[in-house]
C-alpha cells in the first residue's frame, strides 16, 4: 500500500506523541499538517535528519529553535540547558532517532522492511537544506511549551528516488 | 553489579543510568560504550560486568554483531544482554532472541518497562 498524506500524518503524530509522552512526560499540541515540495525550513536553530532505506526511500527530519531544543533536552535529560551544547545536539539526535524510528516501524507494516541511518544534526544560523530528487514532504507541526517543532517526512519508491531530475535540486552547505 | 551500557547516543546512556537507579538495580560500576567495538574492548578489560544493555543501530559494529561476538565467547555466554532499541521490526526482535538476547525493549521506554525486563535476569 502506498502511504497517503493522511496516513503518514497519523503515523508521525502517533510516533511523536509516543516518544514525547513516554520519554519527556509531556503532551505535544498538534498543528495543522500539510504537504510541501520544499526541504525542511531554512533559518536559525536545529535541524536533525535521518535517512530511510528499503523498497521505499526518503528522509525524516525534526527542526526547532535553539530555545526549544534546550527545553526538550532539559526535560529529556533532567538537567538545565540554556544554550546549545553537545548534550543538546545529542538529545535532539536521539529524539529524531526515536520518532523517525517509530515511524519506520509503523511504515514497515505497509512497505516492508526498511533501514534507518544514523541521525545527523545541524545547528546554526541562516542555513538551508535541499534533498536531491523531487520529493513531496509531509509536514507535521507540533507545539511544545509555546515553541514550534516541525517533523517532516518524504518518501518515494526506490526506483523513482534514484533518478533525480537535473537542474532542480542543488545541495547547499550550511552557513553559520 | 557492574553494568555495560552500549549506545551511540550519550543522551540514552545517561537516561539508562538514571533508569537503572530508579529501578533500584544494585549498581556497581557502570561502563559506557558508543558502539560494539568499544563495548568488546570494555568487556576484555572488565570481567566483572554482570549485565549488558545494548542498542542495535550503531556505527562500526551494530548491536546484532556485538551480541553475536559476545555469545561466541564462552566467558560471556550467560551474561544477560537486553537490547534497547528503536528497531521494532519483528524480524529484528526474532534475530536478536535467536542470537541469545535475554530481552528486548523498544524505545521509547519507561523505567517500569526496564525494571520489568530486568526482573529475573539479575
């Protein structure tokens, strides 16, 4: 079965709510999900992403402001973080791993076995990202203590994903 | 009891230490490793380890390879190894159990789930 937008949104919400309620003891507020052809948003803060591989391939990401990342990490690690450091980056990477990992497990019911890459976290200002290929992203926003967290997933059958259209997507390195 | 925690996430290693204390596990020294290679080196130099908690998806040597290597060493054949991982596919669970995992906990986890899994193992 090909995962449609609504199904994917439900999977992402279930996975995110499960991780935040179990590991952080907090309930996320849901925002309105939508589709977007753009990669995860440019700007300031933290972008953490992880690759999915199998008969379907893609990327899952978690992005938020630095302040939000500190709040999440403080709750996750039960310590006070007021600025982004190694602990905060590691905490956000692990949150991403758990959320997207649980999305992967739920997707496997429909798409068969999938693999998960090691998460990568970017922290900086005025950075942009691009995913090679013409993907549609399912964008699922949440709110945590007044801060916005955005979880995005893009998926495509493997054969389509390995044939990017030329002149459409160019990877731009992060600029701090 | 000396415990070895194997996970590439320092955050999870910290959380598991806290959870073990909450679960009232009689902790001795807690060793940490970021992957299977580091974990094997730790075991070689610390024969007192009585419990291993290991992730599966890790760089260099993953948890399944680490589990296989540990079970191949006679001195570690009976040490409890609990896999704690995001990997939730039934195939991975079965593979880990067949290779000698003593238990399997999926992330996210609660302290009670870890405590319950350790009951009877230590």
